[in-house]
């Protein structure tokens, strides 16, 4: 009798531990790899749709933090041979932004954007990074850059969400991994 009770308690304890472990595993991780992989496919697909459009105007994609409206935007130009990406610097939010402007971002955020290859010169606007493409643009590289800049530069996470805008990519929709079809 005593052995049965002990075994029953033990099995209930093991079952409870399994349920707790399963619930903990179901909580999404909030690291950069999880964040990037959640949105990578959708952003890559959006860039492909922009590139596939025959129109040569308004060929951009903007991704922003769902809470702070800090953003990263990329624009195809020169018949898609080049792209300029910009990360929010705060410059345009200031009425008298001039050569003495200093970004309101914390030093570690500025360092993260610099590590991603953005120029830290904000004397005339946002932080910039340029791409020169060969025959086939690497949409995945640009998607990773945009998402990593959002995550590490602007505290964007799965909790804050990401908003996207681009006339040939999406119409001010909230990005979701559930809407992405894997690209082969």
C-alpha cells in the first residue's frame, strides 16, 4: 500500500515536471536568432516581390519596431543593381538637426548598428549602408541586416512586434511567420 502511494506521488510529480517543462519549452525564446528566423522568410519574400515588380518607383521596404516606431528601411535603385538601407538615427525627429546632432540612441545601440556596417555619420540624416548587387541580389542578407538592426539597435522583439510597409511588398501589415511560404 505504501509503495503504491509512493509510486503514485512519484508519477504525479514526474507528470507535473513534464507539464512544466513542456510549458517552459513552449515559451518563445527572445534571442536574436529566434527573432531573425521568425521574420526572415517574410522579409525575404517581400524584397523578392519588390524586385519582381516592373515599376521603377517606390521600390522600398520599411520595417519598424511596433512600439517605438524606430525603423530600418531599404530602397532598390539603379535598376536594382544597388540598394541603400537606412537605420533610424533620430535626426529627422529633431527640428534643427544640423552638423552638431547626436543620436539619442545609447552607445551600445550605436555600436550594434556600426557592427552591422551602418555608417555612423548622421550629419545629414539616418545611419546608412549601401549594397552593390551582382546578377542576383541576396535578399536573405538584406533581410538579416534589417532584422538584426531592429533587434540590436532598437530593442525590437517578438513581444514588440514588427510592422512593415512597402507598396509592392505589403500594405502596412504586421509581419507574421504564419503568412510566409518557405522559399526553396
